[in-house]
């Protein structure tokens, strides 16, 4: 007797790219057969006559922390949108807590209502130009890699280390590759000989050791990497939507999409809740395919679904085979019974989701037992070492000049890159001050992991802060405490408030608005509905201090990332990214 039968559905075959009617027979979490509708016996039979059934959707690369939801809460929402497998890189929490942060994800992988596989962050800390809360060494990689929940090494961002043989980057890649697991890549703009060296892990032997990339920003880059053997994840997140730039050209050029897959990378909780997860990417990809090919609606939809199912599964098959996991990504005998049912190809509104042969979503809502998790040991990870008085935020000019030239971080709207701008500042009683009329705010980054008291000060143009201050413990990649403001009292109040509360996002002006992120200052312990309400409120609060940016906190978070040109700031000081060194404010 079968455990479950889905009877009478329109079965989407992503391998043949056709649709056929029939019953899907499930036993022990595996697809036991597909047959024309007939009277087979099962413990549970669900009639899906007239509905469509597809393989469960896969997100091939994701940072859950960017959603500000816990892994458990993110998974609950994602599975409602048909996602049955996610491959996560806990890079953000690892920069705060190291292995302990990774272990949180590993523990939650056992209670989430989908498959959550975890990659070992490859670059913690990301650079030596900042202080993170932890580091991950080759020894950590070797200790973690045998775990069956670990799919491999997450995005290898240190491509200079791979190309030039610096540090331990190559050793990490070789160990994971030789262990039979996956090595994800991250190599924006890399081409030619450098790209070949990177893919082969410096060996120039045409062996693909670094196997994927999700950072291609144009068609030529994606094609070159694909031709050299890489799998390409077409990114469609909240901040970056490269799929829109790349997929049209692939379709027009009639390039095989077998080694192209889909990822979200970073996803805003509002977008997740209102627009969906991988399902929203499939709908977007389907529209692009239709607009740029002669495929009919049905074939275009099936091709888009294949990007999020069988193609992703092909990429991870090495990992599945190593641990004798049943592969997912298609509806076929012997494959894992991760399935999604929806009413129509047009809307693809999710009706039911089956994970490991068990119905987990019915009528678009979660069913079954809802587990909770105690996050108490992950709270309060903000320790700045002292209480900061307003005087700590004064920028004092040396000498007796009445004016001095200063390096200013100039924000480029809708870009993670910034400019290095030289501006003359008037000296008032030996002090350099913010100038809200010219949209010049002070910016500070305070080390918040080990109570060192280390901090730096600078200026930023374009953030839009006209009064008070804004602050956050989300500041890529080390997630120190970052503050922007126009008066020292507000900046001091912001730093001390977040240190006391344990992290989150804050606006200090005529009143205090606070969005708590209690899990390591990165994620909320609340349900998604409450997170969305609080996130909307804190974003709205930035308008009360004058900012008109679409997402002021996201823009500010990347001002601390010293690997994206040109001028950034960490707790160690201003960073000239082109020179990759700390530079003077003056």
C-alpha cells in the first residue's frame, strides 16, 4: 500500500518538457511510480483533478539572514510558495558567531518544513580591513565537511587568493572538492586567464573545481563562465536582479539552459511575503522566455520551472550521490517526493506542497505541527566595550587651518558602489561638522563583537539624514555597529541604545523608533507578519529624519563592505577599495 497518491493531476515532466495526466504514487518519501489514473490503494489519496503538479522548487544560493527572519520562519514562508529545498550560506551569522552560528542553521535544518542544506562560509572574515566576531579556518572546514547536512563550501569570494595562491583559499577548495562535495563560486567580472585559474583552483588543468557563479552581471560574462564548465545561477533577489539582464540574451542566442539555474541570494521579507520566493522568479523567467522566443505559454512555463528544479538538482547531484540522498528536481520513479500543486500555469498560485512524501501545505497554508525554537543563547550579541559619550563622535582637525580637505563617501543611488569625493570642510573650534543642508552626515562604525572599543569616524554624502541619527547592527560583512547622523548627541544615543538592546535598526530624532533583531543583531525572533510591520515602520521612520532613499538601511549596510569600490568605512577606518588599504580621512 502506498503512503500517498496524488490523483488525476497534470504532471509537469521537466525532463521531456511535456505535460501528461496521471497519478503520482508515493511511498517512504519517494516517488514510487507514475501511472494513468486507476484505483490504487493508499493511506491517503488527494484528488487534484485538473490541477498541475510540478517538482518542488529549489533556491540554489541564499543568505537567509538578509530576510531578517530566522531560518525556521523563512522556511515556513518559502514552503508556502512551493520551495522545497534551499541551499544556504550562513555567511552573515558566521561573521558574528563563527561555528556556533553555522550550528544554529544545522540544528534548524532538522525542524524546517523543507530541505535546508548548509554551506560552510569560505571567507570569514571577508577581509583584514575590519574586525569580525569570528574566523573560520581550514581546520573548521575539515571538521565540518563530513556532516551530511553540509553541501560543501559556500561562495568563494576570495578570487585574488585563488588566482595568486594567497592565504588558505586554495587549500579550502581542494579539501572540499576532494571530499566529493560542492564548491560554490563568486567571481564578478572575472574573465580570460584569471577566470580559468579561478575555476581550476589555480591548477590550469581544465578541471572544474569551483563549480558555480551567481555574480555574472551581463550576458558575455555568463556565457564565458558557462563555456568553461561552470553552472550559472541567475540571481533575482531584492537588491540585484541579474536574471533580467542575462536570460533574454541566452534565449535569443538559443543557448542550452541545462547548466543555468535560479537563486535569490538576498531577499527582503516584504518581497518574500507579498510576491513570493522561487515561484516569483519562475513567473518572471517565464515572461522573459516568452518575450524572447517562439515558445508557447505552456512550453515557456515548463522551461522556466526546469531552471528552478531539475537544473539545480543536476548541480547538486554530486552531493546527493555522496550521501545516498534521493535526488529531487523532477517527478520520476525513485526521486524524492518533493512536489508542488497549483491551479493554473498562469498564476501558479500554490495550493499544496508535499515534502518528503508528507503534505506540508494545503490550500496555500501550512499544515501539521508548528515547532518553536529557543533563541536565548543567540541574543544580545552586541558588546561595544563601553558607553559612548557624544564627545566620541567629534571629528577634530589637527593644526590651525580654517578649512581642510576631507575624503567623503559619496553614495551612488541604486548602486552598491560609492565614489571617493574630496571636499573642503570649514573648521569650527578645531572641529569638523556634518552639514545637513549639503546632505553631508557623519558616519561611524563601532566594533561590537569583542568589546575592543575600536571605532572610526568619517563623512557620507547622499544618505539623506537631515537631523538625528540612524543606526544598525546589519553592516556587511562583519556586521559591526554602523551609525549615520548629523549631531553627536543623537549618534551617542543610538550607539548606546543598540548596545543595550542587543541589536537591530534604529532611528533617533524627535523620538526613538526601533526594530529589534535579537538573533545576533541580524534576525528577528518574530513571525513574518510582525517582522514586516516593524520593518515598514523603521523604513518609514527614516523619512522623518529626511532620507528619501528607497531603503536607507540597506544602503547604509553596504557602506561598511570594503570589497566594493571605491570608498568604504570599517571600524578600522576609511578604506580605499582600489588600493585595498586603510587611508586617512584628510
